[in-house]
C-alpha cells in the first residue's frame, strides 16, 4: 500500500487527545487500540461545520487542530478530524496514510463528484483497515477490513466494501437497504491535496458547509444528527425521533448540550443563523 510521505512538523499532543476522548488503554499499535480510539473519538468529538458556516478559516496544521478540537471543545469535519487522528496514530506507531474519496451519499446514481472526503488506511498485521472519524452521522464506529464483499458489523450499522469501476465503494446498511457513502482508490494523497479540497468545501459559496448547519455525534446506543433546524435521534433498539428547533437560542442550546460544542460566539452565530435562513421566519 506504500507509506505516508508527509512530514510531521509538529508532534501531536497524545496526552491531550487521550484526555479529550477519555482513553486510558494500551498505547501499542494493535487492533484493540485502533478500535477503542475510533469508537471513543466518535462518541466524544462532534462532527460540525461552525467554522465555514460562520465564514471562519478552516486550518489543517496541527497546532490549529489541537487548539480547536482538543482545547476548545469543538469538533470539525473530515479533513480536520482525520488529519488529527492520522498524526496521533503515526505517533503511536501505526502504519497509516490518508486517502481521498468521492462522496456518493445523497447523490443521484451515476453522479461524478470531486474528491472532497478524507479517510485513513491503516496497515496492521498484513491487513488493510479503513478508519474514518469524519463522515457525519453515518461514520463507521469501528475499523473496517478492506475486503470487498465482506459484511462487517460495528457498534452501530453494518458496512461492506465493494469494488468495481476501478474504485472501492463503502456502503452502509440503512433501514434494511445498502446505501453508498463514498468511493475511493488507493492513490497517495499529500498535504497539498487536502489543503486544496479543504479550501474548496470551506469557501465555495454554494458548499453545504457554507450554506447549511450540520452536526453529528455517535452514542453507545445510537446517534444524534442535526441538519439545519432538525434534530434527529437514532436508536439501535427503537425508531428514530425527530424534533424541529424553533428558535436560534433553542438551536444553539442543542449544539451545546446534545453535541457538546462550545460555541465561540453566540451573538455571531445567532446573527448568521438568521441571515442564512436556517430557521424559517427568523431573519
């Protein structure tokens, strides 16, 4: 599979990361460590797009990622979260590199999308494992073997990887149906590739990260997801529940309590929520 060719100019603060996700287990490059880190990360650190939604820059250097995610009780999207985890895993001795994917979730069949998603590939004991902590409310909560056709159970949904047309396709079983999340190949990716894609999704005027507000967080018994002013709670043992948030304050309180996001400036966020029409009727 090759090795990651990127340099590490700033060693990650492992202690701060472990404290953030509540991890106190082994620090060896073994599968148990990988599984526990991915699960705890997704149950602790929220997927969220406040920075591009507010028009703030999204930086991918390690000091910025640590300041935001580890020390400011924030989350982020795929480039931020997977970049942080890549560095952490490398520091623990894992052989890991980044890949790039074309998002298929919510797209009409046959749509060609750009490579705007980052995921990780870990080589361990002669096998390749897919690790991802940044695909919102459908992120797999356990490493997945890169073995086409194998149905794999996680603490949440079941997943499988298919291979056709020169791409691997990651699918999740949702309400009894297999749905494609994204497709990818094993081409090497570098910092400049991620910087370009990150700038594209964080600043393009019609990017859903710029125009809309989203958040997601896994729980041991399900998931929580926010899309605009709609909060959905998914459970493993009963039907999902949906709630419409009717005021900016209710929306911001939900971000803080349900998703554990420390809002940097409530007044600013409230103004942008109104300006972008996230809650109908509030301008």
